[in-house]
C-alpha cells in the first residue's frame, strides 16, 4: 500500500508544480483535504498562532508541534508537508523530530538552518548556523526516517542576512547531503527566483508564496514552474483570510448588535456539521439505539 510519502514523491516526479495550501488547525485541514490538492502544508506560523496564540519565534516545542502533526494527519488523507523548525535542537533532537513527525503521519519533514530560537522566515533578525552544522542535520534527518519515501525538506534562511550567493552555496550543500527538496527562503525579486531555479537545476525546489507585505514577490504557480520550482506552498494565506473575516464579523456584531445582514458568506449549519463528521456520529447513535431496542 502506498504511503503518503510515496504518493507525494511520485507526484513531484511528474514534473508539474505541486500547490500546497497552508493548514493551521483542523477546520482548515479538513476543508483543504476535501479540495483535491496533491499536498497540504502545515504552517509553523499559523499553527503556533492558533494553538498557543504566540508568535512563530521558537516558542513552540517539539511536543506542541508533533501533536498538531498527528491530529492533522489523523483527520486527513492528503500528504502533509510539516514544518519542523530547526529540528528543535541538536543532532539527537533532529533524529527524534524526524522519527516523531514520520510516526505522526507527515509525508515530508522540513528543517531549517536558523539559530535557535528561530524566527518566521519573512521577519528580520534571522541568523543561521554554520553551514557544516546544517549539513550534519540534513544527513541525520535522512538517516532517521524509517520510510525511504518520507521526504526531507532543507530550508536555508541565509538570503536575508548573508545574501543570495551564500544561500545558494548552502542549498547546493544541503542537496548533496541528501535533502529531497530545497527551500531557499525569502528571495527578494523575480530575478532572484529565476536565479535560484537556474543554479539548482535538477533539484526539487520549494517556493514560499506569501501574500500582503512579504519579502518575496507573489508569482503565480505556473510561472514558478517555468522557473524550475516543484512545490509552491501558501502557508499564510488561510490564517490571514480567516483573521480578516473574523475581525470584520466581530466588528459588525459589535456595531449592529446582530449578525443579520453580515456582508460575508457563511457556512450553513448542515455544511459545518458535515465538515466535522457529524453524519458518522448520528449513524453510530442510530445503530446503537437500534441494537439497544432489539436487546431482550
């Protein structure tokens, strides 16, 4: 039986870019799972924000995050690419993280070369560890997986503080160390995206597509494919949309003392019940009631 890792690996080998929407809780994960995407992306920023109400600044622990991976994978069938920050420590931590994320159901595990505590990739002040330290992490991550089809994503945050040349040097080193996908975070122009694609020709490249105020210009996925990218992730899109909708909804309720006339579309109650799986609950209760009534 094919694993989600093998499904994603096979899909990436087809040469057409994979679009992976961000998911950050089980409502977003359930909705995205039913849409027919080839992969989902568990965003660290959104998951930490929704689970802990904190910034993505190294404050969430491995335990916090592996629990979210397990919950998302248990409630979905689409391959999940899961953000694992720096691996939550040194080499032993990286091994533990990869094994834990894989056991929880992740199809791909992403680790990055930031110093701890890490910061969100589109914020300032990020610092990276020595290249050799991250190469060792990548090698440990590759060796730690139990299923050879589980993908290892290696991300470098060197562009912002050390420049694109250094970021590309690291990307090449991480690819040689065995990473399956290479993620150069925060390129700052369309020309830089083109250069990454040319420099890393043949590698499976990740593009981080961030809306509204990001360091990287937003480029449509077909154009990213032409540039040489294999996976386009949209980590911040869902929680930004939801945050805006919630703010407008609460403001309308506060101002009007009612939700009648709210100028935003809503899920109906039946739609929400279906999304959360109430049909199974009702069917179970019906069977149990029938069995109880038939008992002597």
